[in-house]
C-alpha cells in the first residue's frame, strides 16, 4: 500500500482562512484545474515516520524548509488511487514566488523513448476554502473540513 505525508499551510486573511495548495506538475495535469491541486506531500517507506516524511517532502517539493510552529494533525484519507495520505496543518505564511520545485523524470510522449524532466509541483497558490474545495484532489477535501473543525 502506497503512503504519502504532507503539510497543509494555512493563514488568516481577514475573516477568511487560506490554504497553500500545489498544482501537480507534468503533462497529465497541465491543462487541468479541478482535482489537480494537492497538499504538498510525497511518498515514504514504512520505516520512516510520517511526520518526518511530511517535512522532508515539503522541502523536496517546494525547495523551501518546512515552517516551524504547532502542527495540527489532520489524520488520513484514502484517495481514489488507493494511496493513503496523512497530513498536518501549520499556520504560516509563505511567498509562492520563492518556491523552487523538485523534479521528476518520465518518458514523454508515451512510447517515444524520450525522457523529460517535469516539476513535482508547477506552482503553488494561496486559496480561500471555497476555491480550495473546487480544485483539490477530492479525498483531500476532508483535510479542509478537519482544519476548519480545529480552528472554530
């Protein structure tokens, strides 16, 4: 079973809460919006603690150190692909322009023999909760609900 862990940054903008989401990089998501945004996260091995993986993956995906601060456990969700995602929320501010994304390689176009490099996340953006719900990977919307339950 594949497992991922990540950090969901949030900030308060007046009366609204905003979350930092990443748009998945690569050709499959290039023209998609709905369902193509995610908590910055990544896979980890069973012997690595999920919290350590979440912090490591944040840095790998955004090229920035994970913020310090109190972490709110948001639990786990199972995505439609079967992957289990564990997340924590941290209140912090981050300038999306400072991101230096990690990359991955894949054969593209398929069966071409040509390997290309793509960013893990091609951009990050602060989103109000309504927009976040409209674009986040559907299973991860539960993290938004859990964050709001905690902040009430």
